[in-house]
C-alpha cells in the first residue's frame, strides 16, 4: 500500500506540489531567526532548509514511509505534518528565557589505580558555553571554560590524576540567549588505590611569647600530591625535642598556645598530614619563654589637663595613659579603693583612657583621683591625681613657665630665671673643682661627709638619661681630693651639693623633668637638693604652681637636731647695698614637712615677722595637721608614688605691724595650710636698709631644699611644668 498524498487526486497533484513549495519558502523565511529542537529532523541542532527538504521529500515519495516525517503521528506523511511543523516552529522561535538543561555528566565512576587521565563531559539541550570549578558556588565569570564547548557537547581532558584522589567538577552553562544556570551541575569521580605520599615538611616555624600564659606559633604552608588536610603541633618544656602532639590545626598556618606557665621555656615543632593519614616530617624546632607573671599594677602617666583652662570653659576631657591594657575608674574623693569607685572612664580597656567632664565654672579647681586594674587583676592601691582649674573671667597667663624640654636651666622669661644654690655661679665639669663648689677654700667644691653619696653637675647626658648628673660618688676621705671633696669628721651639717638635674626618667608631660636626689644620709646628717629661681621683679604678692612627684619610698624620719623637710621657700635677698651679705634673708615664707612617727609628714609653715630683731628666721606661725589631713603620705593631700599638683600663694603685709599678709598652700587642690592675717615683712636687722620699707617684696625662691632630717635611703623627687603668676590665676 502506498502512502503519501493518497487522499489527493492525481489531477490535483501539481497544485499540491506548488502549495508545498510555497510553505517551504515561508519556513525558509523565518528559519534564520530561530533555533529549535522540534523539527530538527537531521539532528544537527538547528532547524534548517534541509529539515523541510526531508519532509517534502518523503511527502513527494509516496511509495516510502518515514516515521520521522510523520509529525502529527497519524501513520501517514501528508500536508498536515507540514502544517504542524510550521506551528511548532512558530512556537519554538518565540523569545528564549530558559536556561540550558545539563545531562549525561561523566565520568561518574571510580577508575582503576594508575589512571592518570580522564575526559570530563556534559551535554546540554541547546547550544551553550559551559565552564567548571573545583569549588561549589563559584561565579560563572571566575570559572574555567571547557576545552570543547559552544554546541550541545562539552568536554575537557583532565590530566595528572593520582591514586586515591577524588576530583570534583561544578559546572554552569550559558546559552546563546544569555540564560545562565544559577546552580551547579556536579560531576565527581575518583581514582582507586592508596595515597602513600606524605606532605612536605613545614618551614619557617616561629614561636613568640605573647604573655605570661601564651605563646603564638606561625609557619609556612606544606604541600601534598593531593591536598594538605591539617597540621599537628608538638611541644615539650625546656630545651628538648618535641614528641607529644598537643593540637591539630585544620585551617591556616598559625596556632596560639594558651594556658602556659609563666617564665617557662617551651619548644615546638609542626608536621603536615593529608586525608589518608600520611604525616610528613616535623619542622625544625623553635622555642620561646613565656613572660614573667604580671604582679604589677598599671603605671599611670600623662594625666590631662595638667594646667588651668581658659575662662569660660564648661567641659573638658580628662585623660591619662597606662603602660598596659587596663580599666580605669575616677572619683572626686581621694583614698577610695578601686572596687568602690563608682565612675569608670568612658574610653578605657586599652592604654588610653578618657572621660568627658561637664559643668565646669570659672575660678574653680577640680581634682579627679584615678585608679586602674590591669587584665591580670593588679589594682592600683594609691591615687593618681588629675588636677586643673578654670581661670577666672578674663584669664591669666604665667609670667614664667618652664617644662624643661630645652634640657637645661637657661630659660628666661620676663627676667625670671633659674639660679644655682646660694648664689654660686653656674658650674660645668672641669671648672672650679670639676663642677663642685665650696665657699671655704676659694674654689668651688662640695662639703660632704664620709660615707655620703653625692651627685655632681655635668653638661653631658649619662646612661641614666640625666642631663647634668655625674655620679653617684661615695665620700671615703675627709681630705680634699682632686674633686675637692671636703669632709667633716664630726658629722656637722655641711652639705651644699646642687643636686637638681634635667632628666628623661620620669616626665609629667613631654620628655623631661627635674630630678632631685636626697640621701642616703647617716644619722644626724642633712641632705640637700634644690632648684633656686630669681624673679624678674620685686613682688609683694605671687602665685607659684608646679607638679611634684613624691617617691613611693618617701619616709620622713625623726632625726635630731631637726626633723623638717623644706618643700618650698620664697624670700628676699639683699642687693648688697647695705653691706650685708647676699645670703641674709630679709623676708621668708617657708613651707616645710614636719615628721610623724609613721614616716608621713604634716605641714609646718613659718615666716619672718616685721617686728623680729633676730638675724634668723622667726617662726610666726606653725600649724600642723591643717584641716585634719597630713601634708604627705597617709591620709594626706600629697600622695606617694605619683605626681601631685602643688600651688602656693604668698602676700606681704601692707605696712609695719599690719596683719593682712597671706600664706597658703594647696596639694592636689586640697588646702593644707592657710594664714590670712600674717604680719609678714622685713626683720629689723642692724644696718639693714629694708626694715620699715613697705609694701614688702620678695625676689627669690627655692623648689624643694634642705632636709634637716635626711633620708636613710636614696629618695628621688621630680618636678615638672613650673609656673609663676603675678596675678591671681583663679585658685
């Protein structure tokens, strides 16, 4: 039986053929714009004219049957098949929004041992470009393109395969319309056999102590024929060969070993291993010793503000630094234990600490007492004071200030300047007895006692960072030496050493301060370390401010014949016009520390009265335990082991016999002495041309001075940020 156009008569056959030709022309018109699998009768991934030719050929050849041409599945190849092809082509050639469909991915087996190459293959349902990655979720643009791609078959040759290895391919494809797979198509295969190759030896092991309980390790990565799975850490204590594994590291090339003992040496090595358990050779060893256990409370420094703020200031940041990470608290009352201080700095926990304080008013002094706690739990047991004021309206600037950053005592401002003790000229090494001075021999030397340790002035900076410091020297003979030491076997108080030096050891701010060294002194001996200054004018009233570091080992011994330690003196020196020595004091304000049995100090103040007739200072007032607090130590205003703000105010009486002189002293903003009705003037010294002259004036002073009690051990003070005002700064 013949098939084909059986229902059309022979008469009409020419018309049918013409119709077929017209339909074919129509299909050819739209074919260049489309691509489809439906109607792809020649299986070349495109619908071309050749596909239509196949249909036409089988329709015209009614003596044959072709199931592939029977598109409408009615058992015959006829005009209805051509119509259906046209309809299907129209649908297929609409806009393509479908991503490629991947299938037939291979290989997906376990190859036999020894296999070193394999073809990775995947098929798509349409023409596409395919790429692969060894990691899932890789962006298409970062993947590697198959060697053969662009049609519906995609492949690459994988080489260098290893026994025991597993190989993963994550595939994405993009068709010609730009449709891209959003998920990976996964192909995986493996090679049989056991991996017996171990990773290489790690190199560059470095052990570093991070704290008293932690050592940090780093090393360079090892390699493996397949992949390194992790690293094994070995450790032993001391200088040894590590044999005990303490940890496995599966990510990175570093390890922090915690929970160690302080001040202990540990030795380490590292090996690499793979997924088959093959472990490579251990690295060369490296050792580190943990730091000593931290038992020291944080050291506080650089407190700010450290001077008065301009008038009108209503808020400021108080701040300080510590030598280690710590948490700091502050309060306005001294002597409070850390745990009981309510206020924690807003910024704290590292080495810098700050807090905004508000509500400041003009003419007011503010004191904040700080204690800190480090990460090891070491807590400060004494206060660190941050003291400052806000100037009264209008503001006041000092007439003289020195932060000692120049490294010498040559600073001069408005005629104010530093001077050497007792009017002696400035001295340098190699002149006048190698930098010493003594009035008795006509040369400048130092009077000292056998066994006393002294320090001498020099122009150079020594290994301790002290500029102008030579020594220490111990006096071993009462006979003058080449350094012109002059002793006294009776132990008489003769010390005249200038022992104030610029130092970089402990600045309050900046890099330098003045260092004052007292002691050690034998029983009954004095100790002196002072820094004199001369005013640029004769003043009847002045204010002095500076920061004083009182050492933690300060102990005020009760040692006859006197037990006072001079902290400051302000006086008048004669100009010599009356023929009286320049050493004679015409007026004196003296702030001293009086000893307590426990080594702390109370305030002891004296001054010269205008009615005095003695050539020596006459004590017109002596108030101890002012306001119920000590001056230094204990429940005192000046705290041991920290910087303290010292402020003093003196005013001479307005006339002979008047009682309107003022003598005041503050330590850390606490008033420790006050007298406002003093008859402070000039003594009636025979031949003096000063007595009866008013208002009285001062023109000279000392920072620190003689210690009549002496110190049993070396006791070192520091002074920084020194200022003199001739107008009330608003205290």
